[in-house]
């Protein structure tokens, strides 16, 4: 079968369209014929190489997938070949205390599709049957592929961890990213006021179209000063932080007394400075978050089908243009997700 893969670490030029053996589902697994798969920043990091993580090469990335079940492994009876599904990217043991308690993203054996395993940037992929969610007919393939990783991550960040409430102010950093566009919508869904921050006027215009109440261009305005100006010096109740070293110190200062900073990533670097005086004197909470329990994807898909949330897609490209897709994402030129189709 065809797959977008890399045989060595490096820049976008190491991505290639190659032929690999078709994966076969084992017991409790299904094979999915991929229709669409979306890029995430983790795909860039895997391609560049992570010092602490060794992966088998060649590697097929891709954790966001929509497709059709094309084969079933032994013991799989509750889904059928031909069923259209969207895939949950978190892979867990399914047997431990955390998995059985509905907190499977805390499973000690937690892995991620396309990161720790071969992913969905291919004609077919194999996953446990527990990772498939029925796809609503009212939502197209590209839109379904564009939501799993970022939307379940943000749902868990804002709803489960930060406990967003109506009337609170949520500062969303990197508002043009996949996390950013999900955070704007989910915060608004729960009645919050949203301040979106990004590095260009075009991205901020799109953020307003998604529902952001205020915007900050942090290429031309100092972030903390802008947040204080927009909140009568009070600060934000919640900061959605996924940039890392370059913004984290500012996020702490931009937070209101009793506020929460919830972080799911560090695209600009992992080593952030932290002034602890701000944390204890102003009663701040710093919450880490990675993906979400599998049940979150059902909530997201239901709201997509109801029109309460929507996928934001920058562009849809054929799999053969995988190098260009990586270049656009790496240059931060996209607003929303880049989706690959298996053409």
C-alpha cells in the first residue's frame, strides 16, 4: 500500500510517498481504509527526531484519521466492514485502574497513533476496535479528520481540567493553530469571553470569525499589557498555553488572581522560566494536559453533527503533496488544520 513516510530524520524533504506492506488486524483490532488524515505539530517533531525517543524507521506519521473499516480481527463483532469511522488517537492497555476508571489517558502504557506506532498517513491503518467512533453522515471526511487530537485535547484542558465557567475570560495563545481554533470554539460553547492572540492580522480576523471577542497581535503589541488593557488590569481567568518557553512567563503574569494556566505542549521550547512569587501570591494553578479520555471524542463528534462545533481547515491536499504540507505547517502559515486525502 502507499504511505507518506520518512526513512531518516530531517527537513520536509525527507518525507516521501512509498510502498509498504499492508497491516493486518490482530485480535480485537480493525483495519481502516483511510480517506483523510490531518497533520499535527507532533508529525514535524517526529520527522525532525526527538532525542529521548527512538522510533523504528521507516516511520508513517498521522494520528488524526477518518476512514472506513476494511477488515476485522478475531473477536471483533460490534462493528462491520464498510462502517465509516473516525479514530481516537490514544492507545491504552484497556485493563488498568485508570483505563477502567474512565481516565485512560493516564494509563501507564499510554501511546499515541502515529507517534509510538505506525500512523494513518497511508492507504490503511490498524487500530484497536476500542479506538473507533462512528462517523456521522452529516460531517465530511476532511472535517472529521481535522478534529480528534486538537479538539479532545482542548476539551480536556478547558472542560475537565480548567473547569471553564460562563462569563470567565479565556486567553487563547496561538489562536491560528489547531489547538487555538478548538479552544476559541469550546470556550465560547461554555459561555466564556475569549481573547485570541496570534502573530498576524489575517489569523486574528479568522479568530474573530470563529467567535473570539477580542484579539491581540503579539507581533506588534506586548502580550501582558494587551491582556491587562482588555480586562481592566484583572487578567485572564484561564490561559490556554501550548507555545512554551517564549510565552509561559508572560502567561503567568497575564493570569488573574485565582486563575488557571492549562498547558498541552511546547512548540517554542520546553525550558520555561517560572517566577514562583506570582504562583503562590496570586493563587494560580498550573495544569498539565495530554489528549483526553476516549469518551471525549464522542462528545466532540456529537457537537460537530449538531453544528455546535466545526472543523477549521486551512487546506486539503493529496497525499503526494506531503512535503508541501510539512513546509506550510512548519512555517506557521496555516490557520486551522492541513488535511491529506488518499488520492
